[in-house]
């Protein structure tokens, strides 16, 4: 019997930043570009960050509550201990980004693009990645009440040691979507699970749902 190909893990590279200049601005405008800057405890709450660029920046303890972040672009960025009861960042772009311990309530990140991103730790109430384009994303040691990947195109996404309440995969296109070490209570979109990697125990828990989807009677 031919051996099964091993699932491909996300291709991740570390973000290394040097020589950053402290940013002490209090006012921000849409379309701004920040390059090589350090933000420490910056309060972006309510600010208009539409189409703003953060390039080779480090942000510590930033607050984004109700900031307008549609189309914001993060590239070569470290984002640590960020806080946002409501994160409005649809159509945003995240490339070569390291996120640690985020505390986000409703994170509206639909239609966004993710490439080479790592999220470590934190608590997210609702992570809305509906219709997102995701390539090489790892989320580890994170608590997520609801993760919505409906309609998303996913290539190499790993959920490591996470706890998820509801996982929505309806109409998602998945390739190397690894959930082997993650617990979840509810799964929507079982018909879109092609490309998912799971362990035997997870499969046994999903057996009744899969059987119902396929019209199989368990007796």
C-alpha cells in the first residue's frame, strides 16, 4: 500500500526588525504610511486608518477599538498584546506578520489576505475570515469562540492547541488545513472539509455528523 503524503505545514519565517524609530503621534489619517516605526501603547481607538500602511513596524499594547481599518496593510510587522472589542479590518492585508496575545472581541476580517502569519496565544470572541485568502497561517494556543472560514480559500493553515467553540467551513476551499491538536464543539460546513487533516479521535467525534451528511444510517 502506498504511504499517504504528509500534510504540508505552513511555511513561516520569523519577523526581524532593527533600528525602529519611536512614533509619538496622537492623530492618524487614512492613507498614512508608517515605515520602520515603534508604537508603544498607542491608542488608535476610533481613528481612521483606512488604507494605511504599516511596513517594518512593531506595535506593543496598541488599542484598535472601532478604528476604521478597511484596507489597512501590515507587512513585516510584530503586533503584541493588541486590544480591540471591535476590530473593523475588512479587506486588510497581512503579510509576514507575527501576532502575540491578541484580545479581540468581534474581529471583522472578511475579504482579507494572509500570507506568512503567526498568531500565538490570546482570546478572540469572533474571528471573521469569511472569503479571506489565506496562505501559510499558524494559530497556536488560542481560544476562539467562533472561527468563520466560510467561503475562504485556504492553503496551509494550522490550528495548534487551540480551543474553538464553533468552526464554520461552509463553502470554503481547503488545502492542508491541519486541526489535529485543536478542540472544537460545533462544526458547520461538513461538506467543505476536503483538504482537512485530523486525527482518529476527531474523526470518531464527527462520525455522526458525517454520516448524516452522507445519508448513512448508523445502527
